[in-house]
C-alpha cells in the first residue's frame, strides 16, 4: 500500500527535502481547519486577558502579563504546528517510538524531585522558571505510537490482530498508570478515550472493541466500588446531581459556573465587563473554567460560536481521516479527534453543569503553555496528513 | 480529480469509512446537546441566574442613623448620644492572613490587656453552634473587639497602624444620661433587638444590622420608631473573597427626630428630692418603702415631672448588663427600681377618692345644699364603721365632709346606694352608681399615657366580684373542705378561721356585700388606683371637667430643625359631673390645705399668692402600713398644675405627702419656705411666672439646640 503514495519512502525520510516541499504542500493545507483553530486561539486570548484582569476593574491595557505569555505560547505552538505540518507524516512515524519513550521518561521525572505539585496533582516539571506538563505531551506520544501499531498490520494481515491489540493495551497502560499516579484523572480518561477511539476505528476484531468497552465500564464501576477515587473526586460527581446542595463546598465550582454562564444571557455582558468573572467567583477561570468567561461576557451568541468552531474543527479532522487511504494517517486523525472531541465536550459540559468537574483545559482556548503546544502539535500532524494523503475530496 | 488506486477489499478501510461517518454524526449530536444546554441556561434561565449573580457580588451594608435626643420642655438634654472609643477589626482582612490574624490579635491583646482567647472568641461569627462571646453582626461591618477603650490605648492602635493591619480604633455612639438617676423609669433604656421584635416590626427587619438596639422601656420604647430615624443603606460590590470593589449605591441615613417633652428637669429634680426627703422624714415610724410624685399640666395633660423612688441610672444598661445586676434590678430587696410607681404601681386611694364618691352621690340625688350627719361611728347592716380617730362632727355640709374628711358621711352614701341597687340580691341591672362615677373619673382603666406597661388599677363592683369568685371558687371550695392542715400545725385557731373564710368565699363569694360598698365609698377595700390616674382625675376637676390622656411628649423636632410636629393633647373624656358639682368640689378642695386636713402641712405657705387645692388620703391595706396620699392642684383660682404624691406605707396624707407636694409647689413658684407666711421669700421660680413654656426650644439647622431661658 505504501507504494501507492507519491514516491519511495526513503526519499521522504530526508528532513531537508520534506521542508522544501512545504510550499507545495501549503496549497493543500486545510484552511477551514486552520482558520477555525486560529479563531479559537484569538477568542481564547481575549478570554484569558479578561479572566486575568485585576478584580478592581481599571484599564485592561495595564494588565497584560498573562495575555502576553499566552500569546507567546500561541506563537511557539503555531510555529511547531506549521513545522510538523510541513514534515511528511511518514518521517514523523519513524520517530514515533522515540516520542513515546520521551514522554514516558518525562512522566517518570514528574514523580522525582524535579516534579512539582500544582492544584493537588504532581503533574508538573519545573526547570529554571520554566514549567511544563508532560501529561499533555503524553497524549500526542500515545496517538503517534498507537497509530503506528494499529495502522501497520504485519505482512499478510489486513487489520490488527489480537496480538497487536494486546500490545497496544500495554502501550497505553504504561502512561495511564504514570498519569493516574500523579493523580490526574482527567488526562487518564483522555488516554483511555484515545485508545478506545483508535481501536474502534482500526478494524481490530469487534470482539476486542466490545471487550474494551465492557472492561472500561467495569473499570469505572470498580473504581467507584472500591473507593479508588479521592474524596474530592467523589464529591465532584455527587454535587453534579445538585450543585446547589453545598454551594460553598465541592458544589461551589459548579454553582458559580452556572451563575456566571446563566447571568450572561443572550448577548453577554461584553468583554471585560463580566461581574462574576471580575469578582473571581469561578475558580480556575482562565484555565479549566475559561468557557464560563465566554458564557458571561460573550453571551449565548459568543459561547455558541465557540461550540460551533469546535464542531467545525472536529468535522474537518474526521473529514481528513475519511480521506485517507492508509490506516496510519487515518488513525492519527482519529486519535486526535477522539482527544479533542472528548476533552472539549467534558470541559464545556463541566462549565454548563452537565458533567463532573475534572481538571481538563479547553483545547486552543485555555491558558497553559504545554497544553496549547500539545494541541497545536496534534493539529500539525493532522494538517501534514491532509496535505499528503488525500484520497478523495468532499 | 486524481484518485489514488485503492483496494476496496481492505476491511479496515470500509469499517473506517463507516465508523468515521458515525463519529462525525456523534460530534454533531453531542455538540448540539451542549448548545441546547447553553441556550437553556442563558435564555429561559438567564433572569434566575442574574438574580443569583446579584446576590453573589452585592453586599448590603446598613449604616445606622443617629438616634434622636430626648429634651425637656425648655430644651435641656435629658438623653443624648456620646461617643466612646472602640477597637474593631476587619473580619475579611484578618481571615485572609496566613495565620488567620492570630499574630495581630496577639499583639493587640497586649495593648488592650485583654486575653488573646477573648479577642479570638469575639472575632467568631455568631451562629447556631457559636455561643457568645461572638460577633452577632455582619462580617462586612467592623467587628467590635473592645468597647470604651481609654484614649491613650486607642491612640496606640491608631498610631501603629502598620503593626495592626485590619484593626481600627474609632468612635462609636452610645446613649448618655446627663441627669443620671433622674426620671430613670420614664426615659427607659436600650437593649439589643430580640428575634421576636425583629419578627414583629418590619422597619427593624429591613434595617437590621445585627447589632441594633431598641428602646425597651419608657419613652425610648414608646417613641422608638421616631427616635430611631431611618438607617442608610450602602450597596457594595464585592469579590469572592468579600473584598469591597466599589460602592454600587448609597442611601444616606436619616437621623432620628428629637423628642421634646413636657418635662422640666428642674421640677423633676425638685420632685424627686422632695419625695426622697419626705420619705426619709416618715421613717423610721413608717417603712416608706417607695413613693411617687406626679406633676401634670391640667390644661393639656402634659407630664411636667414624674418621680418614682427608688430609682436607678439608665447608664447601667450600656455595654450589656450582666445577669447579676439585672436580677438585682428586679429584686424586692433593691426596691424594684425599674418599676415606675407612678404608672405601674396601684394602691388604695383612701380619702382622695371621696371626690368621686361625692360626685356619685350628688349626681344621684343627694343635694349639695343639705347637711349630713357625721357621727363618730355608724352601724350599717349589722356592722359598725368608725370615723377616722372616732371623732364626730355633728351635722355638716358636704364641703365640710371633704375638708374634715368625714368618713361616716361617705359610709352612708355607699350603703344607701348599695341598697338602692338591691343590696345583696339586686333585681335586674344594678346601677352601680359609685363604680360608674369612678370610671367616669378615669379609674379602673389605663389613662393612655405615652409610657409602656401602664396599669389600669381596679374598680370593683358586682360583676367584678362574680368574675373573681368564679376564678377562685375551685381553690376556695377545696380549702373549705380540706381546711388548712399546714397552718393548723402551728396555729389551729387561725386555720379554723381560714377554713370558715374559705367556706364563705366558696358559697357566697359572688355577693357584693354592704361592707364592700361602704369601703368603696372611701377608696378602700378592693379599690386600687395609680398615682397617675389620681393626678389625671384631679387635673380634670381643676380644669372644669376635661379628662386628658397624660402626655410626656410635647413635640417631635427633626434633627436639623426642619420639621416640627407638636404632639397634640388628647382628650379621654369629660367628667360625668355637672359644672355646679365641679365648682362645689373645687371650693371644698381649696379649703383643705388651709383649714382642713392639710392645713398643718401648708402652714405658712403664701396661699394669697398661689392658692392650693387638694385632698389628703390615708389608706389601709391588710398586712401593710397606711399609705399616704396628697392629691392637689394649683393655683386654685386659675389652675395650672395638678400634683399627686404617694408614699407607700408612709403614714397619713397630711403628715407625709402634703409636705412633699408643698415643697414641689415651692420649687415651681420659687418660694423659699421657713414655715411662716411672713417670712416667705419670692425667689426665682423654676418655670417663668410658674407657667410651662408655651413655645418649643429651637433646633438650629446645624443640629445645635437653643434652650429656652427660664
């Protein structure tokens, strides 16, 4: 199947050559996807700016620290994105195992004295004033390695066999275990969803897919039954049923998020004018709860636009996947879509009081350097697939 | 379009295609669900969440209004506000410190010399599980840590502001009583609002700050609403830490109005001093345990002075009274100083009541021109009744019966009118002329004075007797059967007597008997009146028959003088007595302090300048010494004041109470007495020309008060 692609792979392995073809590839980039992600980045910057203004009002132009850092993150992330998009995905594939092992090393380092505890989770590495979250990059690493394993059946086989599935399970379990050790339930869930999503669409035996789904459900049940969750996590799920029950306790976040979003109304209070936002009633409002700022200040019009942009982004990624003849690039896109789709849905659902509070940022929008870098890295992979592996067009 | 060759047999691809369609469809469904939820929250529910948002970041802060002052009729300050230094803490600022403010409080405890533990307790917010000491107010108000702090201490806190972040020393308003004990019961006091008061009074609820005090007695209670003013309201924008971000709206407090009273504090002081001296004179022969003196303006019912002894200084209520002091204030050993004898005390009126009995007799056909027998004793319905000291006067006019206070004349009236009504067994509706007349004089019901907890006294008649019998019958009948074994152990004859009495009460207790009607006529037996009721009745005789509701308040004046609302006199009724009878009574009463039972007490008083009219009373009550009364008014020819003096267990009216009244009159008119008419000197009267001020003191726009010169 590889020979179907325009040329022998060994030529593509040459990094310099790959970059020289970038100009030609640009014409074939998915500009709808790019502009949607760009729009989310712009909206995100404004929301981060508003969410980090000091409480007493004042001139927004005088407190741009967070905004500038956020823009710097975006700049770096976009550069990385475009570089990755210019690379041949087959080149990237060759480095997938290295990327995967690198993220594992980082996840282990987190547990050493190099790691730092932020918000109750040992998920950060702090190096000389620089801090980053390896678990975000682990998502990309896992997608890459799973796509390699599931997308390249061995000789004589047309789809992944039990042996491959078991190996994938192991490959997923290692970072999952490390992440849960932090503990970071949100990222753990994302890793599971990436695995399940990619497995489902890999053509693996259906019995395995069903088995994994059942195992996942059983796992959730066990976690609940054997008290494996931290008390705060149980509280968060419990208060989802009625956020008003304990407004100053675990339900406080949910209740305040609902007030912020609801009070925004149809038109919103206008950027920088949200009273809930500026009173800092919603915690983590520039990261995990950024959507509530959109809800309050931009109203239904603005917030529904954000949802629409995410729909477009996911639609386009899945559309690119559908266009792939090869399983590897298709699974790459499926992995990215599973990740973005699940994380976005859970984050917005949490802001709207539909889902329990899990510390997941909103892709492209929330403040946070590593998260944005990981997001854009993934977008770069998808764009790279699109410019090189288009079997058909819509 | 170029399509690379594809092997359609690849199962992964087929499955992938279908699965991806499904995935795209799932994205649409899930994200549409998010949008629907968003719509629900932001469109139909927006109003609900906006309300929640407002209560989230708006904090209402009640700014108490300055309480109005209480002034006497010439503008002297009787109750005012003073400032006291207090140290308070910003609740949120201290809570926000890493150690919860412990270091700051610990430093503060050294400066204030208060244990750290106490300060920490006072910083706690009161709640169902937090008992006092704790902060009952809102955490947005400064939490009081120490009251009445000495100036140097407060200064230390202020000067070392950087060492005491979140702590302030500032002035706070508390009630001040420049006259100390004088008029204590009439003024009343303030106490923290109770839950019941909050529930009952809407204006308290809407302005409640958590540290409010309300008037609990006297004028402070009756005029609480006016004195209180209207609290201001500041709406503050706050963030999630409770830090104030801006002032959203502000309504300034409106200071309470000043209460100008009919009182004259000089007359009040003289009345209290004269009462105290008179009671002292009566001792040790008499107990003279308590007393009252009331000075009314007969032309409008204004209360010029009202003394009640023993008294107390209302300042004890400031800063929270402790349980021990409070208990002693209510104890009998301390003489129950909270009780106003003038308003709340009831006593048999004795001979001062004869004005009512005479009126009843005359209005029921006894002639003013006839003469009536005044023997040393009379036998009525098989029982003998004696005159005071047993002396007879022969045949006398009614006037002489008042002047000499002849009881037997009134015994006869009481008995005759009882018989007219059918005696023990009246046919049909009895007239009860004596009781009806007493009610016409205002006895038996509260006068309607603007002071709380007023008593109505008691005017007994057949109906009252029956009601009383029904209420006590069960006890009496059981006692009639079982006797008094506990008394019999020590005193068998008394037990036998009590048992007979119980039997009598059980069987015949409803009967209004001759002896009761006879006692009633001279203000004894079950008749009870308050000094204020008697003063109001004598004021009505003095002014020609108008019974006023006594009023302490004269006017309400705004704190900046912009509004003056006089309190109009209120007429309770007219005496049911002809003008002829009233002037006859006036003539008789005018004679009493000259040649009658109060002649001795007023010996040497310049009656040619100010003629006094009055009546003495000496009332017996079982198990108690004689209570002494003098009810009077002056000047007799142009009445202005009615003065009633009572000394409980104080001896005869002429010996104990009349001299007290005399001293008050001397004060009002400025006579300095030496007991001899020729020596009387005209000094400075307490009131100009012996008349109350007709104008009101002026409150200037800057809030200062222009006192009227006496």
